[in-house]
C-alpha cells in the first residue's frame, strides 16, 4: 500500500467516524485509534497523535456553532479546564512511560464504558437541592434558553466535578480522545448541569484539553503529518456533514449500532493488548 | 478585599453581564471557526504537495520511530514550512490547529479583564500557562 492509497483509506474511514460521532453525539475521536491500530496496523503512538488532532478539529469546528445558541457556560468551562489541562499533561507524560499494551487495555475499558453510557437515556437533573457554596463564589450559576424562556440552573459538587475532570484530562492525554464519557459523568451526574449546558460546555473544553497534550505529543515526535492530515480532514468533513443531516437521521438506531461497534472495538483492544499484539 | 470586590461584581444586573458573555462567546465562536478553516486549508495544500511528491512511496507506520527533529518543535515546523517542504506545510497546518484553542484561551483573558472579573483572569492565566508549557515541550 502506498501513501496515496493509505491517505484515501484513512480519509474515508475518518469521514465515517466523524459523521457517526456527530450524529450520535459520542464524538469521532474514540474510534480513530482502534481504526488505525486494529484495521491498518499503525503504531499506537502515531494513532493517538493523529486522533488528538482530529479531536481538536471537531471540537473547535462544532463549538463555533454551539456558542451562538447560548447554552455553554464559559466560567464552568474555564475553571474545569485547570483540571483537564493539568490532567492532560499528566496523561501525555504517562503515555511516554507506559507500554503500548497497557495503554491498549485501558483504551479498551474506556471504549466499553462509553458504549455502556450510550445505551442509557440522557437524564436531565432538576435543581431541587441547595447549590454548592463554591459554585456561588465561582459565579458558576447561570441560565440557559428553553422553549419557555430563560431557565436558571445551579451547580452542585464542584469539588467532585473538578476531580473527575482531572481524570478525563489524564485519559484524554493518554489515549488521544475527547473523554466525552467521563466529562458527562462529571457535569451531568456530579455537578447536575442541564444536559444541553453540559454537552456544549464539554465540547467547548475538549479542544483546549486536547491542545494541552498535543503540544507534548508534537515535541515527542508522535504527530506524523502523513497520517494526521487525512485523519484531521476526514473527521472534520464528516462531523460538519453530520451536523447538517442531524435532523433527518434515525439517531436512536444509529446510537445502538455505533454503541455496539465501540463495544466490539473495546473488547478487541483489550484482547490485543493482553496478547501483546499492539 | 478581593472577595468584597467579587461580591459587588456578582450583584451587577444579570442582563448586562449576560449580554457581554454572549458577545464574547460569539467572538470566540468566530475565532475558532476561522482558526479551523485556516488550519485545514494549510494542511490540505501541504497534503496535495506531499502526495504529488511521495504518493507512490510506501509508508511504514507499523513500527514507531519518532518524527525527524525539525517536525517536532514550533520553530522547526515553521522553518520547514518556509522552505516549502510538503511535510513541513502539513505540520504547520496541524500546529495552527493546536494554536486555535490556545488563542481562544488567550482571548478570554482580555474578555474577563474587560468584565473586571479578576478571579477568572487568574483562572484563565493558569490554563494558558499549562498550554504554553506543553507547546514548548516542557521547557518553559
């Protein structure tokens, strides 16, 4: 296989990943690494470097559309980015120390957890209990537009959310993914944000988190131009196209299919990691 | 003292503060969009040149042997791109993409300064420091 063929195959695969990621809301980044390593035999470190680039591209591209709707909360995002960027630096450091087998096994478990989360319906938390006093001091409580006008929300468990975000950052830096699954856990379940606010704020943060580890990866020589270029352009085109057709698609069936694909990839990553084939 | 200021600040009417937030978010949205478009265009052009000159060569990605040193640092990537090496141009596109969210964070400092929200100026400076530390390869 020469460069031209490989570029077209990777570009096509990344387009599909970006499309499914946008349609299902799971993000395309999570399947790029298994696609490159399991299907094309690319070294795990190159694959993670390319995936980080794709994650920054989709996050920044989509954030431009989201911010105008007024759902995202830049204060919550910026405060939690202290945790995610520090975690991402730690994760990028770990990626240089841990063996690729160990990274593959961790990756597999994160994939399986993402698949499990995608099978559960999204819950919207109401604000019936006292907000965290820290959230008041940090000016996090805000409002968002609903069909009945602006609705107030309060933020809970800031400390737990901050800790979980640190973990999301570590996984992002170690595995080259957006860690959407852990961010949902932190913002929906711990901080009890309305899910429109948490999804858009999380998307807003993903690019900054990925940039924190991408610098380290670039300096280590893990970002290869020939590989990252088709991944970035493919995922970007796929996710932009996905956002356009979102209204017409049968999202529920797609989520199930994509969830199963992620589950199978997770099991295969763990198997390959344990068998030393990665 | 700091805390007193801060409390006064939060008693500002929500509408005026919301308006500023929204305006900031729209500028940030456009900044991100422009950054991504420029980065993707540069990477695409570099990719076309790369495939014209190396398209029929056989890549080896099965074994890891780190990128050559010019493609591993900000200065190296820029000089490779200026000498019009195709892989340097792609790498410049990727670097511009990495810089896009960093520019967003840097811009937020000015936005929080304008809102006199000193707490968040500090928060944002911390995040920016981590990002620049990473980009410099830990040599800050």
